[in-house]
């Protein structure tokens, strides 16, 4: 099967440059890809001239409409019907593309994707999931901002989707799942998180449920999947990103503080380079909108070509691993297995 990736070429802080360069890099990594590029032809065509292989593997569809970074989701839905973002998502709906990738406005992308693609059968709300580096293996965390208020059944659905995501992206046969809480004891937390824990335990699914995990357990890599509501997840993500920037800034200042410190940096540079490569945020770029009836991946708006290529790679892996089909199968099992009602993707 030829994989066709629809790209919002105008989404992101440095678009369309990083989109085109990222797509070219992705094509080198995965020969045989095809791309549908949506955006301003006058700006994109000269960039394609620099990448002959990408130009040969792409179809450029012109539109001058782009979703503004600060556009409200409702505004984007009303005014962005011919936008590069909307057209990329529409291509997935029409079956022209197997996945869509955008570095544009997150809220607008979620609103458009949910409106156009709808949710998978058995899923009430889509969730934003991504990988975070830890002391051990990377961890899947969701939701990261799509759903501020969640009920127990939503957290249960996130657990199912996150577990499937971890199997698809991390290639872990039986990933462990934990619910983010203020403590690990069963009596801790509010009624929502305790009820969600009961739903997971009593679901009958073959989920390796670890139990409650605390904030510090995330970076320790205590479990493979961390489930929480969108409010908590988004705050945790932003704190993690801010702490990483603080540490990097403090480390640079420390190494510039004296000639001895500069000498120490030269001696430690090989180890620091290895650490930088391991925790390079670009390699973890690409948040999946889990629960939609189609694959849509959100790239960080401020990423570069390396990061955008990583987001494309995430989309490719999710398609190849049949992530949505696996989610549907798990939800069928939760609804009663063979004897229960079956749901299928439209």
C-alpha cells in the first residue's frame, strides 16, 4: 500500500519552509511515500524546486487561506473551510490520504478534525497523546489538552487508546498503564479518578493496569502509559518543557562562568552531546489525535525540519500498525466481546 500523507504546508511558525524540508527528509527516510501539499503555490513551488525527489512524489494543491495561530477553534471552523489545514484533513476523509500532519493551531486542528472525521465508534472524545522522555523508556501521556473536564468513562477510553498507541509506536507487547493522581494509595484522588480506576480493573481487557502514579513517576518511567484529563496533562507537559529549558539555560551559564568551567565543558562535551541527543525534543515531536476516525498528527508549531519529519514518521507508524483498527477491537471487547455489539469504522 502506498502511503499518502496530506500536509498543511502553511501551518507552523516557520512554514512552509520547515514543512517542505521536513517532508524531503521523511521521504529520504521512507522511500515510496507520496504527499499532498496544501498551501500557497507561489511560496511552496520555489521550495519544491530545491527538492526534486520530493517534487516528483508530491501533488501541490493551491489555497491562499491559512488558519491564524491565534484563531479560535469556532472561528477556524467558520472561516477556514478552504484553509490548508482543513483541506489536509478533508483529504483523509475522502480517502485520498492515509494521514494528515499539521504544525498549525492545535485547537483549530482538533476542532476541524473532529468535525470532519468524527470520532471512532465507542469513543466519546478524542485525546491528544504524545511521547515523553523518561529515565527508562519513553512514556505515552494523554490527554494533553483536548478535554479539560473528564468523567471516569473518558479516562477509561483514554487508557484503552493509550495502551494501543504504546503497542503501535513503542512496539511494546504489553505496556503498563497508570492513572495520574496525587498519591499512589487507592483512597487518594477525587471520585472521578477512583471510578476510572475501577472501570479499567473491571473491564475484562488484557490491560496491564499498574494503578495510580504520581508526577515524579512520569519522568522515572514507572509505566509506559500515563492517563489524565486534558487540564492536568497540559499543565504537566508545559511544566516539563519549562523545566527542560531552565536546566539547559542554567547548564550553559554554568559552563560559561569561568575558564575552568569552559575547560570542563570541553572534557564533558561527548557525554553532553549524547545526553542532548537522547532528550532532543524534536525526536519526540508528533502528537496523535487519538479517537478520531482517521489519523491526524499535530507537530509542534516551533519545530524545525527534523522535528516535522519525526511527526510524519509518527503518522506513518500509526497507519502501518493499524492503530485505529486496534482501538475499535479493544472497545468491542470492552462492550462485550464476541457476544456484544460490534462497531466498525466508517
